[in-house]
C-alpha cells in the first residue's frame, strides 16, 4: 500500500490505546536511548511528536526540569487521554495537542524533537517539513523506531511486518525508515545493525538560509 493512511491508523489506535503500553513494554529501553540522544538540558522546550500514550512524557519532563517545557501532539484522542493522565501535576509545563503532523501548529519553537516509534510520520516528507520548520535552527532531533532486518533474514522480516500491522500503515519504507530524516538534518547519524529490529537516528534541524 503506497503511503500512510491516517484514517486507518486512527481506527487501529482506538482499539489499541487501552493496552498499548502493556503490548509495547519491550521497546522501553530503546525509547530511553533515543531520549538520551537528545542531550536535553534544564530549561529546554522539547517536542514529543506523535506522542501516543505519552510514555516518554515523564522522562522528558524530568530532563528539562522545572524551567523547561514539553510539547506533545498526536491525532488519536484515545491515546491522548492516556497521555494526559500521566502528567501528575506537571500540566503547567506541558502542552498536549490533538493534531496530525501535517497540520500541527506548535505553540513555541522546540529546542529538541523526539520521534518515538512514529514510523508513518517520519516516512512522510510533508509531515516532517511541517514539524521541522517550526523548530529552532539547530534543534536536536532523535528518532527511534522499527526497521527490517538484513534482507537475507526474510523469515524474520515477514514476522516483523505481521507483528506491526496494527501500528504501521506504510510498510514501503521499513527497510530504511530514517531516509526522509537523513535528507533533512545536519550532523545526521544512525545507530542500527543488520541483526537488530530497531534503529536510532539523530541530527540537527538544518540552519535556515539567510533571507
């Protein structure tokens, strides 16, 4: 199927939301490594793009401290309901928006952006362009997600696709899901291996050309 399908994703996540965290706990360590790659500092404004149930929100809030701010968005109201319940008194330092990446309007330019298991988003040039152009020039970016194993491990790759049918609608870019990011970031670096199912990509938002 060419491209991602937001409507189909919303239908899927409406069902997945109540059990999403329990079903995805094995990726928690990878999420933390991506947050580490952002090198967050007290006072930073960080964006959790496609935040889902908000698993990363408490960790992001802890990293930016009392003077920092976390912005998050997701198109699924069911996922955001769970995300808001995680705030535990930190609502004043958090802005949560219900929006797609293509349409989101951020209330402030982020110093850092996290894409945590947002495959359809990071494979969409339109989505990335809208998010990245609202960030500060040089903003730190980290993405973590699922990828295919080496091509010769085709039985394992079949399993990966089957297992992720409810989470991903665009499988065409699963061999290199970081490709769109790589073309849009400075200092791009990739941490992945042929025998691993996950990747971490990082870099910086390109400096804007002088007017």
